[in-house]
C-alpha cells in the first residue's frame, strides 16, 4: 500500500514537472506577455470611452492628488490591510478622498483620474507612433531600394543624406521644429518620422545590394521587366521581413520620443492626455504623491519593453542565423 502511494506521488510530481516544462517552453517560444500588453493597450485605446471610468479632462480640485484605491479613506484610523495604526505604516502617509468620484490609480494635481488619462494617453501615443512609423517606413524603404539598386551617385547622395540626418541631434532639432511650427499634430508626426527613416534606409540598402545580384533578378532584367517592377515586385518582397522587424523595434523608440517631447512641453498640448506630460505633472509630487508620475511612467516602460520583445522575437524567428528555438 505504501509502495503504491509512493508511486502515485512520483507520477503526480512527474506530471507537474512536465506541465511546468511545457509552460516554460511556450513562454520561450511565444511572447505571450508582450502580446498581452500590446493587445490590452490597443483595446483600451480603441474602446477608451467605454472602458475608462472617468472623464479624462474634467477637473475636481477637491480630489487633488487623490490616493489609489488601496489607501484607506480619509478619516480612517487603521490600515484595512493589516489593522495597524496609520502612524505605524509610514508609507501610507496619504488617504483616499470619499467623494463622488472613485479613482482606481489615484488622481493628478488637477483632480483628474490617472487610469482614465493613461487609457486616453495610449490613444495619442499609438496614433502618433503609427502614422510616424508608416511615413518613416515608406520614405526609408523607397530611399533604401533606390540606393541599393541604382548605386553610383544616387547611392552616394542618399547615404550622405542619411549620415547627415543621423548626425544631427534629434532632440534639439525636434524642439526647434515644434517651437517654430507649433504643437500641431502633423508637426509632431513629422518630427517623429524624422527619427524612423535613417535606420530603415541602411537596412533596406544592405538587403537590396544582396538581392539584386541573385539569379531571379537577373532573369527579370533579361526578360525586359521595368525598373519599378523589379524593385517593387522582385526585390521588395525579399526585404519585407527586415522592414517589419525594424519597424516593430522602432515603435517603442517612437513612443519614447513622443513621451520625451511631451515631458519637455513640446508634445501634444494640454488638456489632451499624454504619458510624457503626465510624468512631467507628477515630478513635483514624487515625495507626497508618487503615483502621479509612477503609473504613466510604468505605462511607457511596459509599452516600449513589449514592442522591443516583439521585435526581437520576430528577428529570431525570421532570421535563420539568429534562430535559437
């Protein structure tokens, strides 16, 4: 009887280890958590009016820097988590207002809900990043194909232009452009697109130099195919994987650049919610209301990290030289 019980225990332990091994294998093979973060971000941005608990621009000065939901209500003498007196819990030196509005992640210095503004801020970040990435990808791909395919003076001019664009301090240039032309959305998109095309030009040019010497491209030339057809029908599909990987890796950088501009006051003008401006609003309250800057900063961190993980995963999956799984 004891032997049978021991055997059953060993079988159960082996099954648990096998299940854990399969779970870890799935986590290594598929970026589940980054995909979950990105999908949550997209769904929140698309359905912001339905999932946000408060108005993103309505102010309530009575709830200024209101604490998150786990803080005790103002007037409570004990901590509801463990029953200790408030004075014995130094990190709970604030309290939550008990007014009409309930702020899950707290409120900013103007009494606006942080969770709601983070949700609406994801709309701004994703929209600007998407348009800037599309513009930068189209420009960078076209220039890279032209430089790699034609070579000669065209290649020299395009690559020197790329070197100049890379050498210019991007943040300083962005601030000058926004100050001169104003904080319009199309201006910010153009500024963000300036940061995305130089890297794509170099990658596409390198791939084009390799592909144009292959036999199927030479056969297309002999068959009398036009130059645009060869470039966009025969060479472009060969560099699509590189473009997708580079674009995915740059989404996080574009979102971070937009947040920096908003933090410096050169991004989307208020009262439109923006993660960078929310962090800027909370920098004066780090000692008394840390949540005002922490949660928008965490949203930036998780979003950039998720897109970087997705880009690395795509690169490892599509490049046989880097494939490890």
